[in-house]
C-alpha cells in the first residue's frame, strides 16, 4: 500500500469479550473512537503518519493490556 503525504492512516481493532464496558473505560484517555455492541468492542484509530498511527496503536494496546491484567486479578 502506498499513501500520499496528505493522506491519513487509519486502522480498526475488534475485540470480543465479556468485559466490554471495562475495556471501553480503559480507553477514556486514548485518542480513539470506540463503540461497543453486545460482547464486541470496536476501536478506530487514525494518524497523519504511519509513525503517529503506530504510537496510538501501541498506547491503545498498552491500556487494554493493563485493563485485562487488572480484570484477571479481580475476576481471576
């Protein structure tokens, strides 16, 4: 895939889990759009460059991973 300099980068992540609300709450400080429906959490990320998109992706996944670790400890 080749993008022009003025084109933005975007990606979507879909997660199926029984802890949709908890994972959605973990994204409160992230610069993403998220929607939940049933047991599915859909997340959309966008950036002006591939580096910006990668940084948002990494930050988003770290937030989700932290929430999952906490839930594992509580619900376990």
